[in-house]
C-alpha cells in the first residue's frame, strides 16, 4: 500500500526497489493524495512497465496520510489481500524485504495465524536525501535498541516502529478498519492491535532504507538531537508529550471498544492487564494515581527523557 503526495523526488527509486524484490508475488496499490507534481506520472510509467503496479483513482482533494492509508486498506481488503505492507514514497526497500517478512508472518502456526492478527517488522537504516547512511540502525539511533527484539507494554504509551517497517496479515487488516475517530496514527494502531490481540514478530535485520529529509511526515531524531530539543525547547516538548499522552489514552479506549465489537478476537491476558493499567492508571482522575502508574505501572515509555516528560504530564491537572 503506497500512499503518495508530492513524492516525485524519490518515488522512482522506491518503485525500482519494489520491482527488484526477490519475492515476486506482490501487487503495489498506489493512492495519490491530490499531488500537483509528477507523482502520478512516475507511477503510471512503472505501471505501464509492470502490471503489479496498480494505480487507484487519485483523490480529488487532499485527505491526509491517515485517510489515504485507510483508503488503501479498504482497497486491499476488497481485492483479497492475504498479507499487506505499508510503503512510504521516499524510502528504499532492500531486495529480500518482502521475502523475509512474509516468512516471519508465516512462521506462526498456519492454522492460528490465518484467523488471528499477525504482524512482522524489521529494523531500518537511516539515509539522507542523497542515499548516504546516517545511522545503521533506526532502533539503536532512537535509543531503543531492545525494539530490535520485540515489543512490550510501552507500545501502549508510544510507538517507535515506523509503518514502512511492517507486514501484516488479512486478519489484522480486517480488525483494524475502519479506523476509529480517535486514531491519529494508523501504524501505531496496527501494532497495538496485533500485539494485544494476536502476535508481533521481530526480524532482527535491516530491510528498509528510511530516508530522512526536510519534508518527512514523521522522522527519526537521534539521542543528542533529542537531548538538545529537550533542553532548549522544553515547553514545546511538553506540549507534544501531552498530545501523545492523550492519544495513548484515546487509543486504549478505542482498543477496548473495537475488541467488544469484534467478538471473534480477544485480548491476550497480559495485554488486557496492561490496557486496564493504562486506562485506570494513566487515565486516573488524581495526579497521584497517574504518577504512580508512570513510576510503578507496566505502561511507560522507552528512554529517560521520554519518561520525564510522561511524569510531567501525569503531574499536571487533567485538561
């Protein structure tokens, strides 16, 4: 699922990398969000050369990233997709990405995996606009090396896994859409659903070149850059942390509501406890309750600075 918007500078390189995959069994669905550059022209050129590149009717007006991926997910379901991957217009996929992530999803018991949500992800290499390496590991660069090995309850508080790193199965796709109104980050929603109601498999390998440039919708800051921002721009950091805190609580509520609607799925017992801790602890009326949840509960963020901000938000009066 490739959501494009003013993607001309890097789109040709991305599509070339898709067509060079060692696993040939794929179709790329492209939805263009009212681009005014050459994005559609570039996609149509690749579509003329390779029938696996399929362009959906372009959006008549700008709808945004979340809605564009929602549109793609609905199209993938309609076309009978068994597996899906999210694709960013400015990245480069290494040749074995689809092959290895498909194998990771299929490594789960086939009878179980066909009915339950499964998601696999891998690490990414950070590159600049010219394709030169900025960091060999996105997770290590983000100060969260443990994410290379798997996820935990921290996923309820924030997400460090870009959507372009994941592959999921049809059961996850069916459970995820339509997006609840409270969901702002589709990739975070997919990861939480898979972790809480199914299985998440980590592939400890770099399979994507994750390009960082001035027009990134979401980028990746290193530890020194994050520390500098923390020191010099604490009010702005606090504001963003407060928004993140509110989104985490809204997503926990949406998760419980979605699982109540889709009774064929159930929350993993451990995740059920963690979700309850997020709702009653982080969402408590009293600041003491919220602070205790951050300090002693299972739901906290990865990284010292992130947790300092989380504590600061927990101590503030509820908005």
